[in-house]
């Protein structure tokens, strides 16, 4: 199983940092989609659902495609 005598703190730090980046990217994409006005409500719902259901990939796709489609709310 897991050998606690060979515990590597660097590995733990890397995993925690990776999870933090993953969560922040997803959270940012969801927040940004809520603060944008899209052509339809369905499009906004699509971007939020994509970011929630496929978190990391959904956030990246939103940054590359979705941000350009939405207009900032006044």
C-alpha cells in the first residue's frame, strides 16, 4: 500500500497546487460567465454548465471561445 516513511512533501505541494489551479480556473469561468451578457440565456447556461460539468476543460474552452462571445454587463 502506501509507505508513510517515504512521504514526499514536494509531491503533496504539487498536488495541492494543481487542485487549486483547477478550482480557480473553474470558479473564474463560472463567475465571468455570470457577469457577461450573451445573445441568449441558453448560451449563458451552456457556458456555466460546461464549466461545472467538465471543470478544467470547460474553463479553458470558455476562456478561448466564450469570453469573446459575451459582452460585459453595465
